[in-house]
């Protein structure tokens, strides 16, 4: 069993190895992508990210820093996975995506965590040497989903955060030759993974205080104001 940890700087690697981490994943947004698809940003949030880490600060700042992280992982014989798991990419993005993939290949990255089915097919057809992990965003909740994605020869399939452990066991037992990944630590967001449809640069409702009977701050304020009207 391996322990996979998220990182956003090279300085995190050595302490996490000391704590028992055996694999790492992180994101990188190229300057070309930021200039082309992010004309304005609110609070450091990317309007169109390459991955599900939509805050710029949660990604490696540049290709040089990313390369240092990859080299350090290689030195300690640890795997590094690059996340390109935005939920979907329109067709006009694929020329830029192709350049991006060539850039990260040049520094030795061979493992990708991906979500968009078009990108998965593109990588399978054009970069067969890349090792793919199917993202938790793809919501793998049953064996039929695993059967579908196996046509793309993934190295690994990641279960969504909120799957029941009994379902994990059932699916894993049905596909004993498939490698799976399960989250140990997770957040409490009820809109997580493939269920998330927020535009975070507008102020996500998932950052409000919430319960099963959700009422946002604005609604509470409105109710307080209207209750004073005679």
C-alpha cells in the first residue's frame, strides 16, 4: 500500500517522505494557459484551471519548480502524479493542451491524473506511454464504470471521496487486477468531486457554513431585514 500526498512546493517533499509518504501529486498551470484563458482573476482563483486545484497558489509556480520536485521524487524513488483533472475541456483547448503535455513530458513526467473523457481518449491515442489515473471526479461508484474506463488502460482508478467502504470492497473484489486509490482524509463538502458545479470565482456556496438544512448568510440577513418591515 502507498500513501499519496498533495504538494504545491518542492520544500514539502522531504518532510512528507520522513512522515511515510511514498507518492506525491500536484498541479502546474503554464504561463501560456494563464494568459490565454484567465484574463481576470478574483482572489487568486483561476477562472479556467487545468485541474481541480483552481487557486493559483495551490499549483507549482513555474516549470522550473515543478522539475525540481520531479527530480527530487526520482532521487528518492518516489512517484509523482501531475493533475490535469479539470472536469472538461472544449475542443479549442486541445492545441494548447498538446503543447502543455509535451512541456511536462520534457521534464520527465509520465503519470497523470485526468478526468475529462475527451482528454483521456486524446492521451490514450496520442501518448500511449503516459500512465493515467482516472480522477475521483469521474465518480466511480460501480463495477460498470470500471469496465468502461478500462478500455483506456489506466494505471489506477481513484474512488470518489464519499463512496461507502462496502462499495469499495465490492468493486475492488470484482476487479482484482485493477489498482484503486481511496481517500483517507477528506473535507466535508457535500458538493465534492463530480458533484461540484460551483464557479468559485463568484464566491462558492460550499465555503458558507452549512448543514443538512442549509441556509446561507445572505438569506439569513435578508430574513432578518424583512422581519423588521411593518
